[in-house]
């Protein structure tokens, strides 16, 4: 059986009962012809009404090449019919009798079934025949009315030459040549006439002025990025029941089943976390947001290579994170819609039928959209011009991070930072990472299961001191060159266990002395980790959730140190990713934020160092440990703060203010004193207590201004001071006052588009300020410059938030 969509999907703008009578003839004849063709082929026909939405006509036709040829003929026929319908769409003057007959035709089509096919077609044809005379009269009257309008107030719809709309003539020329390239233009009433072009280019797009003879009494199409709501704001209330969320996630894929199992397993911990955060916020009023979550990488349109591998040892990190994001948003009390296909995405956004050339009309129906890079590509394809207008509402879940130099499309193209990802011109904080490795982005994270004191004590009593579990579910991860050397050392001291997937035969890559359990369900893997003393990584996969789960279950995590560090400049895995970040070990977060005794990072090529590490691990006792930011409460706290405080749609107030005495940032008349003062016993500056503090999040009270060394990024400079670089605060230090506060000598101060600015050169006494806010970058560095770094403090166990950020 070959199933085909006629012209992909033939989208009819209104259900048949809303068609004007003058369309009946073309609809009836076209429908009769279509059904006759399909009946002669022994095919099947179905028409399904989808509420008030457009309906889709699908055909199933027996046969191969012949049937495909017939489908093409049917497609061509219906395209002609629909064009004819669109060209008649402005004709009016229906009567009650006509509407009644149209209702009869609609009802006949709606009841249409393969049984009695010819009889039903004959009935429809008779109905059409009875109305033919009346249709002809309506056509003649309407054509006469159209001529009167053209000869009257509307003139000949000449293309205006208005300096306020300089692109209008060019857009009209483009429409003349290309309006048939996308069905969405016909959907909005374009019929090939200049009048229809000008109406569309004013009332749907925004390139031409209003036409004087058009009725402008109705509210204009909303072209701003602000989501307007007719209803009052609703309060968000914490939820502890996940049943409605589980229904929203849906079924049909193993990836979805995995996510739902995870949600159920952690449900009680999410409930407890919600109660704790509710108490911490002291019943603070929170607005319920309308949120769309579009999981692009799991759509069939993106290829979905993940779902088939869930039960075969494939990567689960992305699914772990998405399951936790969905749960956090639900528990926080927001109104969620979940999309796992492009069709669902189009429906939720109200995308017009076609190929994405036309914008959405009206306000965006969501306050926030969470998606990934695949979802961004799909939205670009189907939202057209609207994506640029609505992108401030988007949050991109991005495992490895996107640095500003890669995010800025023009800059990336000019300076060699262009990759297959990135280049979306978002605020860099709209990218949300799995670990806090890129402070230019927002740290979203995920959760690990939290143990109570009784469980921790039991684990410590039952640890097997000489038991190791290898981090690597796929046999390919064991194809590590030189692994025999360090594995033999490990085997000399410990019993080695593996969880490598296999179907019938043991993977040859796994040494015979390894006890391979095969791929384990989560609860069995957890039992194994609670017994093991060591969880050992081979260097891949990078930055997954498993090491945190092992540490949370009382294991010591041993991982290789990379010499030199891996990056997009020297390693195939990172090549093409929108970051220059250097990865010094398999799991940099575990190395930097947890460290000894829970994490040991050694050179696996140094057998003496590796041997010493194994003996140290066997003699070291550790308690199960989970960083607060990876608990359910920690993630709820973080996501709540982002939703409440991150606003990329409202333009930021200029700083310095417009009335300041210098465009480059000298003190304004309202603040005669310095903006920055030196902190006691520190080389860092902070915002002066008597200086005006403009509204900001994080607040200016958290700011610590430092100067990096040459060749040092602000990420590193802030880390060395036990602080975090905060890109949101760059705009407050991108001025001469900051340079003066750091006692920088500047003979020249210039504003440039450069991702290492604001910065200064001591040798040349040159200072540079940032001209494009999209390029404020914590990650940027240059051997020629010392950078101005806006660092901030952070909450204990929650590096994403400053002390006053909650």
C-alpha cells in the first residue's frame, strides 16, 4: 500500500460550510472528478474534519509507478481548483437558500464513505447542477461590483513610493514573480493582483502603507514581540501530582517511555522539593506562564536516532535532561504544551499552511518556548519572518554551550567562527546548558536521585572495597587505544564490572576478566553502583549524567586527564560545535566543582600515577554526595529564578543614561561620585553604595569588577577569584568609569565590534569598548588584551544564582 499526501497536504482555509456559494461549482466538480479517479483505481478516500482547523485530504492508492502518476494528476487538478477558489474568494452576496444547499453538500461530503461511492457522487453532482444557474448570476453580479470598486475609491492599486516604506516597491516586484512559490500567500488572500499584494504587504507583513479604501476599523495585525493576553494573569501554584504531565508526554516511542519512567521514579522527590521551595519563597505571587516545549531532536523530521537506541546502550543524557525540564516546569505550576512533531509545532503556533514564507499574525500564544537546535531549524523553516520577531521568547537547550562569537551570525562569518550550529543572534543567556561550563549561557542542568541519611549509612556499610564499574554502555567505548595497560593495573587490585549492551554474543572489545552485566534497568544499575567503590571513565562520553549518579551513590569517580585539553580546534568530536571551550578531562564539572575525594583526575598514560590512584581510592572512605544544584530543589530554584527574572523581550535601558556627560560612560550629573569602589582586602571593584543602581538581574550588589591577564578569559579570571563571570553585567562595566576605577591608562578609547571588548592593552595604552551587546563574552580572550570582567558572587551549591538572586 502506498500512502500519499495530495500536494503534501492540501490545506483548505475554512471548513466547507463557510465557503461562499459562488465556490460551490468548482468545489463540486473538483470533488466529483477526484472521487471518480480514485474510484476507478479501487482506492480509498477519507476526509476528516479537525474541529475548526483546516482539514487534510489523504489518499491511499493500490499500485506502484502507475498510482504515483495518478496522484500527480490529482495533485495538479486540485491545485487548479484551489487557485480558482482563491481567485473567487472576495466575491460575495450569498443567500439563505444558497447556504442551505451548501450545508447539504458539506453534510454529504462529511458522511462520505467508500460504500455507495457512486450514488453519493451522483447526489452531489445533482446538487451542484441545481445551483449552476444561480452561481452564474452571482459571478456576473460580483464581477460587476469588482469593476466598480476598481474604478472607484481604490483606483488601480498603484504601488506607492513612500519614504516611510522604502522596501514596498521591491517587495511587490518579488510578489509578482514569486507569489505562487508558497501556498501561504493564497491562504492570506493573494490572488496575483497588485491590490492583493499591497493588502498582504501591509496587513500581514509590514513593508507597504495602508490602502485608503480598505476597512481599517478592526485592530491591526500585531507585529511586536510582546505577547498580548485578553485574560487576566493567573497565579502559578506548585504541583505534586504528575499524572497530567505523563499524559501530555504521550506514547509511541521508547524515548518517551524512558522519560516517563524517570518522571515516575523521581515523583516523590519532586513533590518534597516543591514544598521546600514554596516555603522558601514565602508564598510569593508567581505568574503562571504559557510554555511550549518542542523537543526537536525526538521528532521524526530530525531523524530521531535516539529513540531506537534507548534499549541498546545509546546516549540517554539528553532524554534525562528533557524529562527533568518538563517535570520542573510542571511542578512550578506553569501551563505546558508539549510538541514532539513538526505538525504539532505548527498547530500550537498557528502557522499558516505552506512552506514558511509567511509570518504568523497576531501575538505569540506562548510566553516561553523551550526547544533545541533541531527545533530552532524547524521553527525557522515554518515560522518565516516571525522567528526573528518572536525569538526573544525562545530558550535553547544546548548540551555543550554556544559562545557569543559563534552566536553572532555576521561576526562568526567574518572571523571564522561560523559552524553548522550557533549563528542565531540570540542573547547568549538564551542558550541553556547541561553543566555550568559556559557562563555566557544559562545553566539549566538536570537532577540526580537524592538519598536520605538512612540510605547513605546503608550504602557506606555495604560498599565492596575492591569492586569497580566501568563507565561505558556501548562496546565502541571500550575500543580505547592503550586501555589494556591501565585495565590490567585495575584488574590487579579490583574486580571489574561492565554494563555493555549485547544481543547474543559477548562483545569482543570487553576483556574476559570483566564481569559484564549487559544493559541494566535504572534500578538495577543503581543497586550495582551502591555496592561498587569505584566508577571509572575511559574518556568518553563527555559530560554525561552517569558520574554524578555514581558519586551520589557513594562511588569515587576516576577519570582521565587530557593532554592537551580537547576542543573544537584539535578533536573531531568537538569540531563544528559553537564553542572554543577546552575540556581538560572527561567530566570537567566533576573535576572543578566536586573534586577530591569524590573525584580523581589522573594521567592514564602514566602507569605509576594510575596505580597510586587505585590504591588511594581503595583506602579512602567517602559518603554519597550530590551537589545541591543537581537536586530537585536546586533545579526548581534555578528554573523559577530564570522564569521570574530573565526577560529578553523588553529592551534594556541604556547605560550610561542618555543624560550622562559622555557617551562612553563618564559619570552622569545624577551620580557625581565614582560608580565603582575598591573592595577591602581585594583587587576587585564593586558598585559604589552611593551610586545609582539601575534595575538589573543579577542585581548590581553582586558585581565584582576584575581585570584579566593577557590571554586570559573572564571565565578563568573570575574562577581564580572564586567568582563567576556574569554576562548580564557587562553593560555596566563597558565604560570609561570602569577603566578609571581599575586605574587603566588610555591614550585612545574606541568602541568596536570585537568579542574580547571591553578590554585594554597595557603596552599600547589602547582601550576598547564593546559596540555590539550580542558580543559581550565571558569566554573571549586575546594575548594582546587584558579584559574587563564583570564577576559576581554565587549561592552556596548553586553557581547559577548570586546570593541576592532568588
